[in-house]
C-alpha cells in the first residue's frame, strides 16, 4: 500500500470515529415511528426464531399471524445491536417496559454507525476519483451535517443503508471499469465492492432494484463478463426477498405492500412529484440540502479528465458521472410519480436520501479547484444546510407534525389533498415549524419548564410511553440525554457524559482534519 493510500485510509477512519461520536451525541435514543417500531419488533422476533410481529403497521398472513410489510434487510443487519441492547437491559435488571425502551435505545444508534461508515467510505472514494483532500473533506462534512443524512442517522429507517449500498454499487462499478482502462490494479476487488453495494441497497428496500442496476451500468458494455460478480450480489438480495415473502405469505411474489407494489400506485402527475421532491417548501431537496445546488458544476467537472499530484493513480469519474446522472433521473421519475411521493411522515424528501452521496460526489468535484466566488457560495449553502438540519435534529419530526395538526392523519394517504399545506404552503413549511418549536422549547427549558415522564396513564405497547407522556414530549429537545433527564435520571452524570462526548467529538474531528491536511502536504 502506498503512503498516499495509507494517509487516505487513516483520514477516513478518523472521519468515521468523529462522525459517529457526533451522531451519538445528537442521537434521539428512541424508536417511535410506525415503520421503525415494526422493524425493531421484527429484529427482536428474529432473535427468538420468529418473524411475526405484534399488530401495527403490519399485514395478516394466511396463518393468522401479523407480519411487517417492510423488507427484512434493516432488521437482519441490526440484529447484533438489538441483541446487545437486550442483553444490557436484562443485565441491568430492568422490568419489561423499561427493558424494551433500553433495547430500543441501543438499537437506535444503528444508523449512527451506518452513516458514519458511509462518510468514511465517501471520503475514500472521492479521493480515489482524484478529488483533492481539502475538497473531499469539505464535501464529506457537508454530506454528513448539512443534508438530511444527519436526521436519518437518528432514525431506525432504511435510508442510510440504501445510501451506503448505492454509493458502493456505483463507485465499485466505476472503479472497476475506469481502473482497468487506466491499467490500475484491483479490478476484481472493486467488482466485489459493487456486488456488496447492490446487495445492501436492494436488501434494504426492494424498490431500489432499478436504481442499483443503473448504478452498476458504470461498468460499461465492453466486457459484459464483468457483470457476473455484481449480478451475484443482486441475485442473493432477490433470493432473500423471495424467501422472506414465502415465509410470511406462502408465496415469493407477495411483498405485503399490495396495491402499493403495483403500477396503480404511480398515480401522481410527474410535474407535481418533481416539484414536490425538488422545490416544494415541505419536501424540496433544494431547501433541505442546499449544497446540492453545486452538483451541476460537479457533474461537468466529473466528465473532464483530472489529475492531482497528491493522488497520481486516480480513477477518472466519467463512468460514475454517467451512471449517477441516470440513477438520479430514474429515481425522480420513479418516486415523482409514486402515490406517496412525500414519504410521510419523515424529514424532507425521504425517498431521495439514498441519492445524497451521489449528489455529494458531484459537490466534491464542484469544490475541487473552485473559484473564490464559488467557494463563498458553497460556504453560504453549507451554513444554510447546517441550520436546516439543526432544526430537524433538535425537534423530532413526529412532534412537529402533531403540533401542526398533520398527525394523526385526517385524510387518506392517497387523497390528493393529503398534507397539502405542509407540503406546498411556505407558511406551514416543516423547516420553519421545527425552528419555531426548537426556539420555544429551548426558551421553556431555560425558564425551568421541563417535561417530566412517568406521570401515569396506560402505556402504549408500541411506543412504550403513555398518551400523557406523548403530549409532554411535544416540549422536548430530541436528544437522548434530554429524554433521560425527563425520565428522572440524575443530571450530573448526564452532563458529564455529554461533555465527554462533546470533547471526544471535537478531538476526533480535529485529528481527522489534521490528517487530511497532512495528505495535502505529503
């Protein structure tokens, strides 16, 4: 391994550590969304040798039991963390209700691990594509903390895994194709990276299959035999879906989504979906991840030959640019016409979150060698994105939806007026709503008006808290250490834990930054 490659690897590992510590510091420590709870229950059931779950966001199988409508990929990948959380809860001697909450607490950091790993992989790949260390580091930080990836790192949703898989599939395929064209070693290794990426993203959600296949087209058409290894990853994921379907519903072709898995589910006019996903005040990617405005300049740069003295054996990004643009276009067509294009309830354009690393790759190229004016624009966009995410990190999106009157739902999901105001009226934009709630809740905390939990009432078996506690938490700050204080845990150890995490986060971030700077000077 060259000294340059060792330096890149060292920086990447330090990025992973810093990102995980920051994600852990800002984590919610809770699993309360409908799909999240069901997925956690599926993982818990798997540890007991079952796949049926309590009735909720479920479908009844022919055996009379209830099964999650979601795919099993997220549950399978999170099994070690779910098991560890359960063991810790039993060791601590918690009663059943608290044991479940403790197990959820541990599992809630699964996506913090995935998102941190994603940022490390992203940095390595941008450097391998020839982007300078400075631009690669800046783009990595932007991806992690100025886009909705940060908020989804707090969730138990599948989007971070889909994002990691799609990035690996596209980059692995491009590295294998362009590396061979440049007579660079490691083609077979990159083919297995592409296979792993395809497997991850398709296993996490079956509807990602078309996008994963498009990502693999970065391999080109000159040697079709190169598709054999990535095809293996695709095949294993599809077989996994078929086996899971058969175990639930007695047939490999029943996914549990019913009409949502048919052509009839794609009933939204394309112009409505495109406007909603890209520009609407409630879901528009342009506002929830402002740095993507730089992507067009980056794609133009990716198609040009590049060379940097600090990465002499770089891989051209032509194939990645071509395949990435195809993935983006098809994703917009696919999700823009989907009946539930908004992916409610969620933060921002949920279905576009897996595309963020591909867009950030173009942003990295836009930053590399950028003019002073473009760098200033990038700084402004990054600060705006950071402020947007702070609102999403500080207030749980479900709480904002309740305060806005969007939840419990008053209209059917397929109704064209479903959440119309929150989606399209800037007056009711979630970004504004989150910041309004964050300011109000911080002000109430400063004045000593802090929520308290455990005030009595029947506990919701899915959420683990009572309706009264749910109402009280509308005044909460969505971080685990605040929830712990609301539950009555002494504040001194919580403050010490937060300070320790904060110091460790900045220490790790500083080391990562120094490591990237050392790459530039070597």
